[in-house]
């Protein structure tokens, strides 16, 4: 457990009757989310309602983190995180196109799972996981939170579709993944997608979940991106190249690195997908460099 989480735990213990962190309020909200998650454990009923059960579980996990953030936002411990998070919210206006190409699903995933703070480089989600026993979160909820925390954005080549799912191969790692597109967009073979993928929650599922609105990369090919990785990965200062790649895709070269790319690379959008153009380190290739 990191130093921030230790301080948070002490604060929680001291703050049962304080307004800074109202555990009763959190517990009430958390119970509602837990109840909602239990409602979707019955996969057949979820399917009948037209909802993908895995997406539903991940969405409730994200709702739980939102509740946690609302409760602890006033705590001095989280001031460094809140300063970063809300400054980025003001900068990138994550309300979706046409106001911003940064969608709410993209922004909150970045803010909850990738935006680090403190000397131990924690995220809001690692803090929640670290105090989950004290908050009496169920093992199933903790498992979902850990999956979400481990997630990252990636760049994938579209290999085709099968039974309403998209087959991808990730550039650089070459891993193939079979995915449900939560926006409904299935795209076309050979497209490049920039998305966050969540793994199957249980062995009963044979597919992963595209958790963010798909970003489709225009006018660039696989070689363009491999060349970009070749130029950029040495800046990560990790000897293992795949570890450096994973670090780059999750954290970028700075906190808002990938936010900047989406903002500057925006080309156009439709209701179920957003289209980007250019390579992050080639300013002339970006539609909106600044």
C-alpha cells in the first residue's frame, strides 16, 4: 500500500464524523452500485435487456470510482490529483464532439486509471483498491477495479469481424484480441484503431470489451506507427522494449501526452466513432498542431 493510501486510510478512520470524507455517504452510494452490479450478474437477463453484461459491470465499476472521487475530492491528500484532473478537464473540455474530440469515456478512463500522483505514483483507482477492505467492497468489485486499473490505450489493426465482434492485432506486441465494440461501430478491415480494451471478466466470456469510443486513425499505416515507436520508446528509459511500449501507451511521455494527441489529431466524427489523423511527434501531420 502506497503512502497516499496509508494516509487516506488513517483519514478515513479519523473522519467517520467529519465532513471531509463522509464514509456513511460513500457506503450508501457504494451499496447502490453493488446492488446494480448484482443485478447484472444474471447474464441471460442482461442480454434480454439488450445490454452487454461485461460492459455493464465495467461501467458500474467506473461509477463506483466516480462516487469515491466525489467523496474524497475535498481531502488535502488528494489535492495534487484534483489539481491535475480538473485542470485537464478545463483544458480539454471532455464533453465529446463537436466541443472536444475527447469523450467522457476516454477522459475518465485516463483520469481514473492512468493519471498518477504522489511519490508512489498512485491513481485514484489504486487508492480505492488499497482501502477496499475497510470499505467492505466485495471480491467481485475489487476484481473489476483491478482489471480497469491494469487497462491502457493501444493501437490495433482491424483484422475483420466475426459474429458482431471485431478482431484486432495490436501493433508492436502483435497480440490478437476478439472484442465487443460498445459504441456499436464495427469499422472496416485494415483500419487502425486507438482504443482502451478491458479483458474478459470471467471464463464464460470469450471476448474483450472496447471501453472507449473508437478513435480511427486516418492516413497513416502500420509502418508509420512502428517507426514512431522506434523513435519514441528509447525515451522511456526501460531496457525491456515491450515494457517500454506498455508504459508509453498507458502514461505517455507526460501526463497529458495522449490527450494532446487526440486534441491535435482530431479530423472529424460520427455518432459512434471519432477520426484522428497524424503521428504524435510529427507536428506537420496533425490537423491542429499548436
